[in-house]
C-alpha cells in the first residue's frame, strides 16, 4: 500500500480559503492556546518525586559509606 502522496494531487484545494464554522464563533487564539497548555494534572506529584529522590539518594550515600568502611576494615 503506497501512502506517499504528491502535492500535485492537492493542487485544487491548496489555495482555498479556510472554512468558517456556521453555528459558532471561532475560538480566540489565546483561549485555544490555554486549552492545550500543560497543566498540573497531579497536584503534589513533583513534591512526591523530589522526596522519593532524596530518600533514595540518602540510601545510596549510606550504602556507599558502609562499603567504603568495609573496604578499610582489617579482618583477621
């Protein structure tokens, strides 16, 4: 199945004016942009991620410190 289309196939509609809605007004650009702008869907999510990262970093630091101490421990 060939999905590639040449621009010549659309030559008859390329320069047509954009259709205007008949039943409602077109939405303002600012409102349309706000509708698709990113938003905080999960309130507090960033704080939870930061807290989890801190806990894991502390755990890694502690385990690295313990490994370092074990390396220098003299065993009989």
